[in-house]
C-alpha cells in the first residue's frame, strides 16, 4: 500500500517548506505508520496563489457540461480505488475496514451527485415592479478553504470539495493532522482523472499554522469547517477580519427519544450503533437517550445486551464493528468523562474500561442514573459513551432535550404519526430521523442549530453555500 507523505500543490507532490513532518500513529497497533509533511505559512501562500490562478485561468468559466464530465471522472476514479482508500483510512484512524470501504464509496457517490447537480443549479428570472427583465446569476466565489476533521476524513473531504468544485471554485483542503492520507490520495486521483492542477490541493499540517493562515488569507473567499464548537468559534473570530464567508458543522449531543408505543425492541437492538459506531467519534452520536418509563427497564436490559454483542477489535478484520479510538489523546479525554461519572455515582451498566493489549481501545459504555447537570449528560464526549434516562411527560422531556447548547441530530421512535410530527417540530435540531438513525443523505442538507453550527453540507444547499448571488436588471 502506497502511503502519500508530501503536500499536494499545483497538481504535484512537494515537501513542506522548512522540512517539517508529522508522525502518524496507527491507533490499532500504536506503531508509527508514516511521517507526513507539515505545511508552513509559505506553503499556504503558494497553494492559495496556485488555486487563485487555476480559478481565474479557466475553471470558473468552464462550460457546465465539461465541469460535470470532469467531476464524474473523479467519481469513477475514487470508486475504482475504494479498497486502497479504505485501507488507508483504516490504518490512519482505526476505522473498521468494512466501514472504511463504505465511506470511500460514499465519497465517490458525492462526486457523482454533484457532477449531476451542475446542470440543475442556476439562477432565476424575476418579475419586478419597474418592468424590464430581471435575472439572478449564481457565481463561484474563488478560493475556498475546506478544513476537515479526523473522524470521517474522506467522506467529509468529499462533502466539501465536490460541491465547491461543482460551483466553479478552487479548493485548498486542510485535513486533520492525524488523518491526511485519504485526502492526499483523493486529490492525486482527482488530478489524474482530469481535474486541472491547482483546482484541488491538500495541505496537511497543524490547525494553528495551516488552518489559521487559510482562514485569514485575503484571497480565501469562503471557509468550510467541520470540527469542534470551540474551534468553530475561533474560526469565526479570525474570519471576521476579512468578512470571509464561513460554514461550520460543529459539535453535537444528540437525543434518542423512545416512546412506549414504539417498536422499542427494534429501537433497543439498533440504537447501540447510533452512538457507538465509529467508536462514538461522531457529532451525530445519539448519546442522550430518553425512554418512556413503561418500557424503560426492558429497553435498558435489551440495549445493554445488544451493546455486549458488538464486536470490538482489529479494524483490519471484516467482522469488526468497533475499532480503537483515533488517538491516545482522545481516549484520555473520554476517560476523564468516565472518571467524572464514577465520582458522581453514575451506574455503569456495561463498559467503562480498556480492553487488554495494544491499541487505543475503550469498551462501549452505558451509563444510568446520570444527573442533568453532569458533564456526561451536558458535554460532547466524542467517544463510546451513552447515558439513558426515563421520562414520564412529553412536554417535560422536550424541555430537557432542548436544554442543550447543541442541536445537530437525533432520533424519535413512535408509531403515532401525529406525535412523530409534533415532536420533530419541537426538537431544536437540524437533522432528525423517525424510527431509525439515518442522519446523512447525499441529496439532503446536513447541519445544525445553535452551537452545532451554521450553513449546510450536502444536497443542493451545499452548492448554494459556495456561490455568490448576483442580480442583473435589463431596462427593456
């Protein structure tokens, strides 16, 4: 397996100015996987200049059909290399190989969708009071900085790059420092598939150096970021200097609401993976569970049994459902939450410990008796931990659901259609699922309320977010 270790700038590989490198650690083995170039401010300058030139020299003005054809070829190339991309993802973040291949396929599907979306995206003709002829244009912005996290490195890189490219922008992509490999390989494959040099570039390195330099660069017209709420606030402050457009997909503390009239057995069997998938490192994780009291005890018993059946282990094996956490540092963060839960007297229905052996593993953990002011209930843990509480009254439960700074995702389980619609309107969240846990659809907008962010990824809404609207009036 070839491991890309350089910067990808202007269609070629190069070393970082200054020679900086970052070690990547395989979280399943704790061994160093590679040393990847760490970009400097000078490298950011070079990449943005290349992106600006590529945008001005033709990409923005390329006929929509030709741009669509290029992006479709990128999709074909990604799909042809799903196994390689999956193995790179599995190695760098410990993602189970079956999930990693699925996510590589998702990245290809995202490029396919936006290749097709180009022909469906445009402005309007408008009747205006002065008569004449009025129309709007959707025009590309220029250079877009895409800053992506380490929990879903390849899919989120595609979520940001594909719609921005489809809208006619050039993209400088900054992957997380611990997970740059699939973004680098994606850019190389895209260039080989016909994307002009400079239109998509990848700069691995630290957020404090590369990210800050991109956000404050005067030629960067838009910053699209996925990550923590704390860093999102930092990006907004930096972007204010140039009034740079931003979209932010941030943290979550999503609810999973189970009413007594629901198919609660199905909910109990399926809900563990709504929070423990990707070892809980998911901003959509349903980490706060509200279960109506008549079924609470039976639900918890069945949920815990389903949790104990999850296969935790070597991410290179097809049978593995949960791999290690992505880093030792993230496992330490999660264990600090567990220590706080123990100190407050929470009940550990299962999990809470490290399995033996090497790797940054942590058992999936179910907490009961958690207080509404406890850290595990209020703060995003970003690990395999769920807290389950009973409720008696719908209105009181909804007040508790919404008593959170976050509002990203969630699930509602009920057979009552009126209740499903009523509760879905009441929950302050950008993405909801009824009687399932499906948060992400390529065709639909994805994003949050409150401190879970602003703007939307995916769907036509994402393309909208990478354009400026120009109005033109013709005096007839």
